C-alpha cells in the first residue's frame, strides 16, 4: 500500500487507526470495504450536528430581529417607489414634440458637407 492509497482511504473517512490496522493485516481493502456504512453515516451525522450547533450559536449571539418592523419598513419603501414610478411615468407621457425638425434643407446640408472636404 503506497501513500496515494492511504490518502484515498483518509478521504473516504478511514481513521489513522483503521489504516494502521489495514497495514498490519497486510491486505488491501476491496471496493466493498472502501466505504463502511457506519463511517459514512457517522461523518454525515457529525456534519449535521456541527451545522446545528453553528446555527444555534449564531441565533444566541445575534440580537433578536424584529421581522414585523422590517416588513413594515420594506412595505413603506415599496409603496413610495410605486408612487415615484407613477409620477415618472406621467412625466414621460406628457405631450412632448419629439418630431425631427431639420432646420436646414438637404441642399444646404450637402453644400456644407462638400465645403468641409475642400
């Protein structure tokens, strides 16, 4: 068993004691032995327990959040934005003359263009 095999076993969840036991027995683990069910389940349970502990610590450390107050603030902002949007839409729909007014005739424009090249 070489170093890469030991690293692979460690990634699979084997402890150093398990690896030493395998080395002392002088046999290489087969595919069915690579991932023991108990080791897989225990590592998953440990991860879940750590996540739960971190979540409870964050709740205990953080201040109590008043969600109702935050909701009311967001609702007031939303209503204000709706009013602002309506005012902007009314401003944009006023009768504004957007037609293209060419103050020069086409002949004058072409003449200016020709003079600019001379």
